[in-house]
């Protein structure tokens, strides 16, 4: 009899234990499911908020100016519009001077300039917003035997004192001096840095960076200056005073031909429309900074 009672007690205890375990597992499963659902809902909420934040921006931004800035502006333009589908960014490349004139007159939101602003431009209420630093590379046609020039030699070539490559260690062939048109930011920076404003003896004055690249590449004996970020194997970059035109050397201050890339506004950024402010916020973001460095440019301090 005692054995029967003991067996019954043991059986009851086992059933109770199984029931308790089942209840515990169900509660754990339910809690885990609820937690996962909560995380999913929270993630969806975060995504929705991000989407709504992007969707809040609509309208258009207009930029005009430097042809040297076309590569980086186009990259920023495409990325910003992808992040903000209801925004259109319109950019035209007509030279730094024309871009500054347009923003001064209020016909565009931003004037792109590949040179620093003048005191006169600043006095008209235009603000210099530097987004990057660019180097100016000296390039020749690929077959040129010369690999380096001194600053004095470069000045003498562009002012017409040296007219043959044999005078700087090259072959006996005439130097074809290529440059940018008046009003170009690249030309302005190049001539100002070397101290030869309005003294250059150009064979050709072209209205775009691409035009200079193409003419130099195709013309034996040609020399030109272009934005560092566009240099490719169609031309031969020259050293200046034995120093290569590289980002590292520009940062170190050993390569002297460098200039700012400016997105000028009429008034401070804080005075611009919400959309224009968002554009500058994007440029300052990690994504925007990656685009700038990806274009071969140097971030300003």
C-alpha cells in the first residue's frame, strides 16, 4: 500500500514539473517573440523617420561657375538628389567669374569659384565657403622629354621669355603655351600664385578644363595648367622645383600651386533657404566629405 502511495506521489510530482516547464517555455517564447516584434517595429519606425526626413526636402537649388569644380559638384549633385528624391540640383559650368557675378546678382543660389574671392566681391555681400583645396598641375603632351621645371622657368615660359623646350633641357621644339580664358578661376589662381597677372603670352585661351586637357594632349610641344583631380594618362604632369603635384605635397606645403574650391553664397549659409542649408549640411557630412576626397581633393582645415 505504501508503495502505491509513493508511486502516485512521484507521478504527480513529475506531471507538475512537466507542466511548469511547458509554461516556462511558452512564456519565454512569447516574451522573445514580443521583443522581436518590438525591435522590428522600432526599426521600421526609424526607417520611416529617416524616409520622412529625406522626403521633407523639396524644390531646387541652382549653382553656376567654375568648370574645374564640375567633377566634384556632379558627384555631390547626384548623391544629394538620390538621398532627396524631391529635390533638383541644377548646375552650369561657365567659369568662376560668371558664377560669382550670378550669385551676386541673386540669379543663382550658389556661385562656384576655383579661386579665393576678391575683397570687392566680399564687399558686395558674397560669402566665401571653402569646401575643398585643389592643386593645379602643370601638364605637357605625353612625348615631352622634360619632367620638371623651376618656378622661374615656368614664369618665363608663360610670359614669353622662354619659347623653346631646348632652353629648359628638352628637345629643340617650340613651346605652345595653353591657358584658360579671362575670368577662369584656374587662370586667376595660377597667375596670382606665380605673380604674373595679365602678363601671360598664350598661344590659345580655352574656356574649360577639358578643353585644355584635350589641346595639350593632342599638340606636340604644348604646356598647360589644369585642376589636379582631372589629370590622366593622356597628358604628362611635370614636377615643379622637383616636387610632384600630389595631395600629400600640397598638404605639406611643398607644392606651391594650390587653390580653394569655393561655393559662394549671397550672405552667410545660415541666411540661406532651408534647402541650401541642407545642401551645405550634406557636404559637411561624412558622406559628403567622402565624395570630396574621392574626387581627389583635399578637405579644408
